[in-house]
C-alpha cells in the first residue's frame, strides 16, 4: 500500500467536492484528515467548520470516536448554542446506540424550531437503525406532509416501502420524484423496477415503457437496457400480448441487445445478452403473476 | 438433506470483503458449489457478490442470476446457496427477500443454505467467523445449522487470519459486485484478479 503525501490544499479541494456531491467516502475522509488536514486546520478559515462537520460524520461512520469527539468539541467551542451542532451531538448518540438520548436532543431542537427539517429526518434513521421500519415509515410520511419537496426523503420512503414489499406505495413515492424531475433517467428506471417486481401483465407493460424512456434519455444506463430487454422478451412471449406489441417488443429487445453489446465490446466478458435470452425462462424471481 | 456445509477460503473471503466494502447498506450474493454435489455435504467453492442497493427488486436480480447461471454451466458449477448481510447492525434473522431468493435456489439445489453475516462480530482483526447458516428444509421451514456442521476451509483459524490480512490491505475496495458492474460494465463481477490476490 503506497502512502502518497498529499498537499493539504488538494485534500481540502477533494473534501469540498465530496461535500458538494454528497459522497459517502467515510474511510478516506477520516484517513486523509488524520494524515494531512488536521495539521493544517488553522489555514482552512471558515471552511474549516464545514470540514469539521464532514469529518465528524465520517468518523461516526467509521466508529473513530476519538476523531469524532475532537471535531465535536471544536465545533461546540465555536458555536455553543447552535442547533446544528446539537444535531451532531444527537448523531453521536445514535452512533453509540444511545437512541433515547439522541431522541431527547432531537425533540428539543424540533420544539425550538418546527421548520427545522434535519432533526426530523434523524428521527427516521433512529427508527430504521433499530429495525422499526413501520415507525420509520410513519415518521417519514408525517415529515413529507410538511416538507413535500424533499426528494431525498421521497427516495428513502420508497426504499422503506420496497423493503416491506408495498409496491404501490413505493411506486407512488417514485411518481412524486418523477414529477419533480421528469428527465431523470434514474427515477424512471427505478419506477420500472418496482412495476416489474410487482408483477402482472399490465405492470410489465408499464415497466417496459419506463425502461424505454430511461434508455432513451441515457442509452448508457445499463440497468435500463437490461430492463428493456427483459420486459420486451417477457411481453413478446406472453399470450396476452397483441401481435403488434409483440413485434414492437422484439424490435425493442433487439435494440437493447445491440446497445448492450456495444457497451460490452470493450469488456472481454463472454457473458452476452444472447445467453440471457437463452436462460430467460428459468429464473423468474418476481411475483408469479407474470401471465 | 446435507448434514455438513463447508465454505472455501475464497467464498468466505469474498463474503466478508463484500460486507466491508459496503458497511452502511445490506449486501447479498450467491454461493456456488461444484456440479453434482451430493446431498450429504455441500462445499461452497465460490461466492458471487450481487447487490448493495435495493435488494428487494426483481429485474436486476433476474439478469444477474441468468448471467451467473450461464457462467456456471461453462465452469461446471451450480448456484447452491445465498448470503446476506443486513443493513441494521442488530438484525439476525433472514428477511423475506432472502427467504424468497433462497427458496428459489432450493428448487434447483434442494440443500441450499442461507448464510447470514453477524454484523456485530465483524472486525478488522477477525476473531469469529461471523456467519450463521440456515438451511432450507422440505415444508418451507428454515433450520439453523449447528456450528459443528459448518466450517470454513482449510480451518476456521487459518481462514480468519487470511481474511484479516486482506482487510488490512483494504482489498475490499477492489471487490466488484453486480451493482458495480451495472454502474460500469467494464468491471468484472467474476473478480478474477481479486481471486489471485486471495489465493
């Protein structure tokens, strides 16, 4: 393992890009902090506080409590009455599995400022960590009644519903996301996946159209291409499918196969879409009501 | 019904590396055994990591299983088991998705085992195998396998040392699962290069 000595400014810029993209690179953040940035903290200026928050959260993720406590104490020193810092303290209790203490702090923050969204979301994660998915769903739906534009929350709710196999509700959440961003190919692809998993011929058709739209918006979306291939082949072999749609499906599956083979041509994997077509009938895990 | 269940060092390493690569999400994968494995003892020779996002959605699972099945036919292997690490640290029972997938596998390989990772026992310096195994029985029940009937080859201690060494080199960063492959199709879900580093 080579240890490259990084210049502190490069590390600072890297951290900044990770903050902007909301990347979860906790191990790297903690390592780079310990190796480089901690020694140059004073040079960071006001950005230093954002970095401390970032390193704190990363340290909790890695259970590096020493680093976390260092960051928290520095933040507490500078911003003694801050609700934002209090929320970080609640996160620390979460990491230590002291959920009651965490909830107490969060309730306090919410009481002081009902419009503060972040502590409400932490409550959801506390329920989720304890495996209390039903409570997490209730908390999150209450949250979304107030903060309806929060896309991250809709996505999280969709994931929670998927884990409970509540396909209709999961699909509804993704519909909200699609309304917000109709050209986001990932949302369209996710919707198709839920519909496909739900099963039934009508859902298969819906899945195929959403996969097609996702693939149209981004022909490099491998999941959309495979999904299009899968749904087209299922539809073409389904007795309910009228002949015109069958022809359409066959054309779509051919297009998807071509796109995939183009993407795969740089990869010397022998496992081609044609082999998938071969194995198509055998391994259907989704709901049995495909026909 | 298989009475003993063995996991090769390669399969075990890949399972642990997968869990370490994505510690904040659930992960799952399938276990492969040699074709024609008897019903009395199953030896899992390899593990194929599947997903770390949305394990409950069917389409990509079907595509992945088809590709793995295709590969198995060329390599004389069968999909014979399944592993799963839960998202929540404390969760120790197989969730509905894992059960359904393993039931499907059991249709083709009756003594399929469901290997669950015990998140609490994972550590950079491994002292426990951190696995618990349940086996599918006729009638749709899951039976927990005793520790005597389940072992890692060549023996538990050697395997734990070996995995700890892989973890210290952070080799989990090099592991590729199907989600990684679908994000970037040039990534090799067979992990051929990683295999040579593990052996």
